[in-house]
């Protein structure tokens, strides 16, 4: 069994036609799993709905405690891309013997085919099933060790910091 923790981020933002802002109403993950015909045994739990730029270490502690509290050893965390690596580093000090994959989206899922959220969720679920225990970031069809990844604000892609080539 897998556990998905929802924390917010662009992944779950929706365009508010009244205010013209991106905001949170509810998670889209259950609908994504249904749309993707996912047959995995998954428990989905919403921890918070926050923009990652508003996330604090208290929020990160809540995420760590949730990871340690559940019986599942394999989990995916939806998270905003701006501080995803910071949260992964925090979890690396708090969570042991579990496979934790953080993923998100550069474009909200509700924006349809232009969103990378659906693809990133599918990849994260596959990585959660196959990687050894550790903390990882899954974006753009790749996975990265928590301590060797950054978001490239010029290209909009996640990349390794130090290549082993």
C-alpha cells in the first residue's frame, strides 16, 4: 500500500474566476487517480493546502510526523516546487527507512493538457514503488536524490547539482 500526502502547491491550485488569482479549493489527486485508472492500493491524506513559499519548518515537522506515523513505507508528497528541495532536506533528517517521493507541478492540474502535474504524479507513484528507502524529488520524468537536485528557474526544469559523469 502507498500513502499520498497532500500539502498544496501549484499542483492543486485552481484559477479563481472572481478574484483572478490562483487559489486552493480542494485537492485534485483523487480525480487524477481515477482518471489515470490507477489500480494501486493508495490512501490519500490532506495535511495542508499551502503555497510552498508560505511553508514553515512547523509545516515541515507536521509532514515528517505524518510520514513517521503511518504504517506505509512508501509514500508520495505533493508539494510546491519553490521549496520542495528544502522540505526534502528537512525530511532527510527526520524520516528513516521509508521511501518518500516529493512531486509537484509547474502548471496547475486544472489547466488541462498544459499541466505537468498528471505526468509527475504517475512518475512519482512508479518511483515510490521501485526506489530504495530514502528521500527523493520526482519531476520531469526523473527522480533525484534530495541532496543533489535544484529547480532551475531559467529553464523551469529540475536538475542535478553535481553530475557523476
